[in-house]
């Protein structure tokens, strides 16, 4: 399993006691397919998809955030 997460942030000082923080967070940055767990491969021998990968983990996810600190 290869999963890389990354976060970038920038703090902007508005005054001596107040600041604004911007964040960009990315999960599974390189978008590697995540085939793991018993539910990923069909183990039902009478199924037409026996032994094939039928599900995967979440793809790349990105979120933005802002925080006002006072």
C-alpha cells in the first residue's frame, strides 16, 4: 500500500493578536490505486467475477480550509 498525504499552509498576520490561516490538504496525492482488504477481491467461487478486483480505496481527495485565529 502506497499512500502519501500532503498539506500546505500559509499564515497571514492581520494584527498583533489576529491572524488568518489558509490550508490545502491532499490525501493520496499521487493517486495510487488502493486494493486491500477482503472486500477488494471477489472470493465467491460461484461468481462470474471470482478472483477479480471489484473495489478499491478512495481516489485522490483535496480539501481547502481557512481558520481565523484571535
